[in-house]
């Protein structure tokens, strides 16, 4: 029994204590390799964004927008996607050339941070229905009335 204990002691000493500095260094290097690989991993993220209406011509008003939200699929390295850069996306439709009634407009996306490491994979739906109507102005004739006051 003593012989087995001594063999086990030598075995574990040889495994854990012998060349201890090299073993710690190899653990550190393997950790750095793992960190490098996991940071460069490409991931896809789905996010739901509200659609803004821009450049409405004078004299028009937007009656309805269908749908109000679009699904944007982003792709990029994990460290950039997780850094909340993609939250700054501006999703909008340009109404500068709309006509009265129903208009089918393309969804546009702006990335104010201009991060080149994040790619826009898809936008669903990529067209939005915007119903526009002219602002109606009513003119009403006003009759002049004279108010007579008694002077004291």
C-alpha cells in the first residue's frame, strides 16, 4: 500500500510540479488563442427597428405608414456587434417625391457610426406603404360687426 501511495505521489508531482512555469505559460498562451478566435467569430443579429418618415413635402401630411417596424439582420464580428454600435442605425423612408394617396417607398438605412465591421444582410420588408394626403385649408368669410358702446 505504501508503494502505491509513493507511486501516486511521484506521478502527481511529475504531472503538476515538474516544469511548472512552462505549464502556466502554455495555459496563458492557450487562453490568448481562445480569446482571439472567439472575438473574431462572425455572428448574425436580428433587430426590430422603427421606421422614421423624412422629407415630407410642404402641404402634405402622412396619414398612415404600414408597417411601422422592419426587421434588420446584421452580421459582423462578435466584439463589434456586442459593442452596441448597431443600435445607432437610422431606418427611414424618404418622402420627398411622394404623391397624394398610396406610395410604396424603399427603406433606407444609415449607420451614423459608419462601422465597416458591421454589414447589413437584409431588411424585411424592404418597401413600406405610406399613405399621404394634402393638407386641406378652409377659408371662411368673416363678417364685420360693429360694436356700439355707450359712452358715459
